[in-house]
C-alpha cells in the first residue's frame, strides 16, 4: 500500500515536473536552453543514482 502510494506520487510529480520544464524551455532563448539541458542532464544522473541507492537499501 505504502509503496503504491509512493510510486503514484513519484509518477505524478514526474509528469508535472516534465510539463513545467517543457513550458519553461519554450520560453527560453537558445543560449539558455543549452545551459538548461546541461544542468538537467547532471540532475537526472544524480537522481537516478539516489533512486538506485534507495532500492539497494530496500527502504521502499
């Protein structure tokens, strides 16, 4: 039950975050877009690393 609620929240948050990011990117200049993509790639790598660690520890 707790795991299902967590996954639903993560999925909903991901969808909201992705749509907000797409909206923000549509309002940026090309120079800002390049910087945003670089920063987004770093954040994505660190997020997947954290998710991998939590799965390894069996917290959820």
